[in-house]
C-alpha cells in the first residue's frame, strides 16, 4: 500500500490501559498504532460509503446512510 501524499493529525483521548494494550497488540503484528488506526478508519469509510477507498476519490457525506444506531 502506497503512503498517501498528505497527512493530517488526529488527536484521540483514550483510557491509558486501552492505549497500552492497543500498542502491545500493534507491536505483536509488527504494525505501528498509526498504521492500525489508518486501516480502521479506511475500513469504516468503506463500510459507510459502500465503496472502496481511493485517495483520489472526492469526499462525500455518508449522512443519508443509517449510522450504527440505526
């Protein structure tokens, strides 16, 4: 997978115990936490839009699709 040309920072506040476990699990699969979070976000986008993610795709709202709460 090619690295995207531009990046933006996303700050997430989580419980320190979750962070520690997450980092350990990432290390077990030889991935950085950033790589895993990017993968999770990409999967979420694809599930919500129903389309595979491409860096060239225009950003569109998925607001017409039902969310996880229905």
